[in-house]
């Protein structure tokens, strides 16, 4: 395992297994009919992975995903176990490194659509609205302000990019072309239902989920929830007490890192600049606060 100077896991290495597929955050190992997902502490912004990580970030993503999988148990998901003692014996030497930041999951055929739900007008949705009056082809009423609440929330899918490419916002009609009409309806309805349930619960804990993305896969002809769920990497979390329209609200997610990078002389192409210690420390605090407020537990 490779850790950086702050103790963040930036690369998992497990002898005896094939080289994993390495995403921006997760390392994915193939184990017969299952997969081992290892959530490193890598952090990305503007589709670039930073050279240093955020200590415990992978543990936050894993613990929060488990919290939501259990709460949203009406939606089938890919999780088998998060207990390293139950993993295959070949992983025994790595149990301490894997504890709290890994999941043994069922293999699925991932669907090529990122299922995004927007409940508030921010980010690329706000830019799209300013330019066209619509978001991903969905017309909205005139007069919205930055961070305005969208009623009802909207399904704004994206085409999942191959590694090294940017995700592409697409229309619902394009989703139908990609996965078929019946599957498109299922993805849209499940996305809106999951977001609504998560957002209602989070609001009771003083957090607004402005938007989020879900991923789904197919196993045995059933569509199930995969990857991570309602985390600070896949969602925008705003403290409700600090929210108001017309500004980009303070966040409990990686927007803090994006905001810092916007102040740097960097063209948003690799190599990314190293994050200073202050940004690392404060980002870690935000991720942990999001988990602890939502779950009611200490990390």
C-alpha cells in the first residue's frame, strides 16, 4: 500500500491479484464472481487526480455508502460485505489496510449512464440554465437565482466517460437510445426516488443535498444500485443554516478543493498541483463532519 506524507492512502497494492482497474478514487480488483472495491484517499477535481490525498476520505465514502445502502434497503444493491474477516483468505495479509475502506460486491454489467438528480440550480446546471433556460434539455421557468431550489427535482443524466475523458450531459431521449425505453424509465424513477428519500432525511440532520449521482448495474436481469451512494464525492452537501439563494453556499464536500484550485495558476489539465496542508486538513474535516452529521456516529 502506498501512503503520502499526510498518511493518505493514494494507491492500493495487493500481491497475488491481477492489477486492478484504477478509477479516480477506487481500485477495483476482480475476484471470481465478486469484486473488491478499495476506496483510496485520492481526490479529483476537474477530472484530474491530485498528487496528494485526503486522509480518511476513503473511509468516509465507504462508511457513508454503507449507511445509505442500509437505510435505502428497498433498492437492491451490490454490497456483500465490508468485513475483511469475511473476505477471501488471499486478502488476509491486507485486512488492516482494507478495514473501513473496502467492500466486497457482486459483479454486475454497469449501465453506461450516470444518473444525476438536481434539486438545486448550481454548477454546470446553473451555467446551462443561464445559457439556454434549460438543464440537459429540460426547460425551467424564468427567474431562478444561483442555488435556487428546483421543484420538483429533475433527472439530468450523463454519458459515463471512458478513463481520461469527460462525462457528457445527455438528454432523456439519448438514455432511451443507450439502454432502451423500459430501463430508462426504471433509472429515472429510481434516481428521483432515491434522491428524494436521501434529501428528506439529510434535511432533518441540517444538510441540504443539492444534487447527486447514482450508478446502476444489471445482474440476473435485475437493475441494482452500485458504486457509492450520497457521499461528499458524488453529491453537493450544504449546511442548511448557511443556505441562501444568489450565492454558492458553503459546502461539506469537495467543492472546497475546487474553490481553492480556482485561485491557482493552473489550466485544469494534468499534472494537477499539490494541495497544501491547510486545504488537506480542512477538506478532511468537512468530509468527516458530513458523515457524522448524517449517520449520528463517529468515524
